[in-house]
C-alpha cells in the first residue's frame, strides 16, 4: 500500500456531508482489497473481518465526509447564495476558488469586495452575505445548477517539505487511510475477534452516520480514528498535539479510561511514538455516539495531529498516519491473541 498516494486520492475525492457517494465508493474499492464482506449501507462504508460472533466485537471507524457548502439560491445576476455544511470558518472564505458539484463540476470563486471599497475591513461577512460567482447568467446557471447542490473548496493535495501533506478533506480521509494501512499490516495474521470497519457518513453535521452504524453493528469496543489540533505558531502546547509527535490517544469522561490506558501501554511496548490528548467533556468525534448508542460500547479516540482544520490547506505528517495505523494493527492482533 502506498500510504501517501492513498491519502491524497481519498482527500481529493468529493464527499460533502450528506453527499458522500464519490468518496465512499473510492473507500469501498480500497476496502475490497482486504475483504469481500463489504458494502455501502445507509451512506456508511462497512467491512467485516476476523471471526464472526467472537468477542470482543471491535468497531474501527473514521468518517468519510468533509465540510462544504450547499446552494440555497441563484440571484437574478447569476450569483449563488450558499449555506455552510459542517463547521465553516467564515474568515477564510473571501476570494477562495471552489467547485460546484452540479450536473457537471463548475469552477467558481467566492466573491470579495476590494478593500478600498469596504467601509469596515475588519468585518467578518455573515454566510448570508457570501456569494459564489460561476461566471454565468441566472438562466445559464439554472441549466447546470440545482438548489441543494454541494460546493467544495477547489484545493488538491500537494506535498510540502519532508513528510508533510497539505490539502482539503484530510479531516478525516487520513483517518480512513490509517485504518486501511492497519488492515494491510494484519492481512496475513489470524484475527480471533470479530472486527468491523466503518467509514461513516455525516460526521460533520452531528455524527449521524456513526449513530445508525453503531446501533446496527452493536460492537463491544469502538475506536474512533479522527484528527485533532496540531500546534501552530499562535496556539498553546497545553491545548494541542505536535505534528510528527505520533498518534494522540484520548482521555475523556466519555471514553473508557482502561481502553485508553491499553493503547498507551501497547504504544510503549511496541516503541510507537504517542501523545496524550486530555478532553474535559465530550470529544467532538464519533466516539461520543459510540459510548452511549443502544447498549453502549467501550470507546476510545485515536487522533492524527492536523494543522489548520476545516480549511483548504490542512496539514498532516505521514509519520503520524503510519504511527496510528501501527497502533491499531498492534491492538487488534493483541486483543485477538
């Protein structure tokens, strides 16, 4: 498995919350390299491994959706009015290139008033004041674009220096890649527990895919593989992990402390670099759903450090993705022993 290529292919696939088909189908095609027992069910990509009916039943999840926008109106001048789909930072939107996922993909730009025409340059525009210019009249726009069509940042993954990658949708396609890499690492090993892999839909709008998936799967243990905040120049080391510092193992009131401790001990035994992420309440990940769904599950978060979350220029380290995959692989082989 070429980890770098897999991450970039997954991150460049389109899959805004509620319309994840393109990304889900790509992830499913990759998952088929490890099991024939896989499908897309209610938007979630599901794959089954190991010994069916054996305990513990382990769910390993990463969400497949990305943030984006939805077309809400086409003005008389042909501009698109939009609404956010997931957590959008409005400060970075003006003058961004975007792709409208219409009948055929259309390039556009988010409109920006020149600074010398602004009465208040410090004002952050409200979403209802933001438009997308696709260069068409209203009549022509309506031939291609329907209300409800999704929009994504027109940003493709590229390599930075060293092992760094930047692009949109690395949250959480790098988590998907980490799970696939873990499956690669254990593909020739006997797994004596039942293991279900899920690439879940609609995490960015309320962990909806995780909720229905966990209810259906009924696992005993649930591992949420996601991203978390990596340290940037203007932030605090207390609040963030470090890029290149290894997988961030979560400790939180809503997580199972014993499970977090097990991952910590495995990392130390295997010589894997790791970081501890302490959260004082809920985690903001699918683990919040897993721990209370139906009969509940022992849940843990394994997070990949990521800079500039929910922007077109998210940054990760390949080493952190590989490290996370190694930790997952070590756990599912040890717990199955």
